[in-house]
């Protein structure tokens, strides 16, 4: 199977849609956020969706370019940095987001929503930066 830019573009759109949702969440006060179960659950789901979309995109590019095999999602993100698709700093931040996704999805620990709250700011910066980097990559690598 070849590179599927339509799938990648759909994942990028999902990321941006969830970023817009997280912007509305950050309009709340922290105490309002903590007391609203719907906001807590929908924020966790938005973070999961963003992180999974990042994983899917990175995995797709790495597989299609034959850049190697890793045993972790973090490693897949690192391969994009190693191949100059994203910066090392962005790679590091995205790997933190993926780690958070793992906690949310697998419920390794009780979720600390104060950490989730603080992470929204990171996502609001890094998710659009990732989208822009992938869009540049797609534009420059049309086969």
C-alpha cells in the first residue's frame, strides 16, 4: 500500500478540530473545569484523539519512507525528527503528549486533571506546529 495523503490530511483536520475544542475549554476557569465531568471526559478524549492522530501520521510516514522500526510510539515520533520532518523540540513535546495518551487510554494511574489542564497549553502550541510541519512535508514530498 502506498502513501495515502487523504488519510493523513483527514488526521490533520481532526487534530485542528480538537485544538479548536480545547481552546473553548481553556476559556473556563480551572475550578469550573474540575467540577464539570463532561469537560473532563471530553478534554481527555480530545487529547487522546490528537495523540492518536499524531501517532497514526508518524507511523504512516515512517513506514512509507522505510525509516526503520521502533518498539514505541515515541520512537516513531523521534524518527520524524531524525529525518528533519519535525524539530527535536517538537518531537520531545509530542512524545510527552503520547505518554499522556497512554495514561488516559490504559488508565495506568488515576488521572490528574491539573496536569491535563496544564497540558492543554502545550497542545495548543504543539499540535498546530505539528500540522504545519506535516503539511510542509506533504507539499515538498509529492510523489
